[in-house]
C-alpha cells in the first residue's frame, strides 16, 4: 500500500515538473506579448500574460523584434520592458 502511494506521488511530481518546464520554455521563447490592435508590447510575465486578450496576442522573442514591427513598449507596474531589453 505504501509503495503504491509513493508511486503515485512520484508520478505526480514528475508530471508537474515536466509540464512546468514546458510552460517556462514557452514563456522564454515568447518573452514579449503584443496587442495587435493597440500595437503595444508588454513583457510576458506575471499579470502581463493576461493583459492582452487572447485573440489579439502576438508573441516576440525580444523587445527589439517587437519595436521593429511597429510595436511600442509599455511600462506596467513591476515591468521594466520599456526601459531595457533582457
């Protein structure tokens, strides 16, 4: 019985780690999110991940990629994407 519980716990931990890493990788590849309607770009972290409606999201690897396509950086509380590129 104990072995079965340990097996489920290990399975859960492994799954959580695997899916968590995928989300982190996706976020790193899409470091900035732009609003296709307003042409404003935000750093893709924290509250900024939901600031732009899903139907208008455009993802960028860098701030310079976004500004090259006509997007304007926007500073949001806790976000410094408008002052420097990471």
